[in-house]
C-alpha cells in the first residue's frame, strides 16, 4: 500500500489518546463499542472506529473531533 504523500512513514503524528476502546453511550441513549483509532489514508485525520450495539451492529468510522457526544459506559 503506498504511503501518504503528505508525510514520511516515520513522521506520522501521534494518534489522540481518547476515546479509548470500550463501551460508550451517545447522549441520545444508543450504545457503541469503540474498537480503536485509525488515520484517514490521504489526510491523516484521526478517526474513531466503532460498532453500533443495536440494529445491524454496523462498523463505522467517525472523525475524532465528532466524538465528544459519547460518554464512557
């Protein structure tokens, strides 16, 4: 897989420390399992990888900036 054109492989910025893997509840009441953090392959933006714990239990990614509405469960 080719590396990002924006930064050398050995110069990746550190990922945020939050949210940590575990169960979280959205302020609207739905529960999610955060499985880890990742980077966007082109922008290197930090992304949160999570699974819905309801319905079809889909696997999703969301900008780390947009996870402030999750509370540790």
